[in-house]
């Protein structure tokens, strides 16, 4: 148990260190690539027939390494592949990343999750997962913009929730945001600037509202999960 606890504490930092070293070696290329959806599009396009697989890999990594913003790849997906295929590829990549997060936490245990996030936040998610309305609340957490999703993926692995249930709830909740980002990218690719700008304004407003009221929303959903 002691060895497992030590491994739990070291697993994620080791992964981050490895990715940091890769990022440092290729820092100039990566800074250019991830600075905008357009540059990410150019880089993925340059991979030829492997472009869909490269895009899925990018989405998977950005979910695992949770401080990488996911909006840029989602917009780039629509820019590169159109609304439908871009959304589908994003869903596949995000699903793979979410599965890795969930299984890593389930394998490594509570110390692993506590090493990544504040203890009280992890325990709140575990408490919600035991409530009668756990499925609905999880779905709403993923649906509402501005609320951090990353902790849900890791903390869910510490609960009794089945992987396929968690995956379904998380993807359904994320789907409007994924499709909206892909539509914005597709509109930008077609130079439909009014549509792209309108989506950007709406999504920004929703994100800001969700972000600034996230504590109240989270507390409200937590209370809702335990109502009789």
C-alpha cells in the first residue's frame, strides 16, 4: 500500500515532466502551432492522410494534461474537417482522454487525485456521485460552460460509477460545446465571419457567466443532488 501511494503521487508529475521535456525540446514549434486554430490547422494538414489520427491524438493529450486549453483544437477541427467530421473526431479524442483520466484515477487511487486537485473538491465530487441524482448532476456539470471539467474525469474514477455511464454523461454534456466550436471553425474556414463572430460572442458570454458564477452553480448543483 505504501508503494502504491508513492506511485500514485509520482505518476502524474512524471508524466508532466516527460511532456515538459518534449515541449522544451520542441518549444519553438509548439508555441507556433498552438498559438491559434489557423496555425494548428496548418500543422495538422501537413501530416497528410494521418491528419485525422493526429487530430484525435491532440485532443486526447489536451484532456489528460488538463491545463492545455481544449477550445483551440475543437475550433481547428471544424476548420480542418468541417462541422460533422470535426465534431466526431473531437468526440473520439476527448472520449479517449476521459477514459485515460478515469482509469488512471481508479488504478492509482485517492492519493493520486489528491495530488492533482484540492482534497475538498475531490471529496465533493465523490459525495455527489453517491447521491440519487448523480447522473443528472454530472451531466449538468459537463454541460454548463465555465465550470472546470477536468476534476470530474479524475474524481469519477474514485467512485462506483461505471465507466460507460460516466463516458456517456460527459460526452453528452460536452457535445453542444464541441459542435459549437466546430461550427465556428467551419464558418471561419468558409469566411462566414458574421456566423463565426456570433458564435464566438455567445460562447464567450456563456463562458464568462459560468466562470464567474461557478461557485454558486456548483453549490446549487451539490445541494440539488441531495434533495429528497
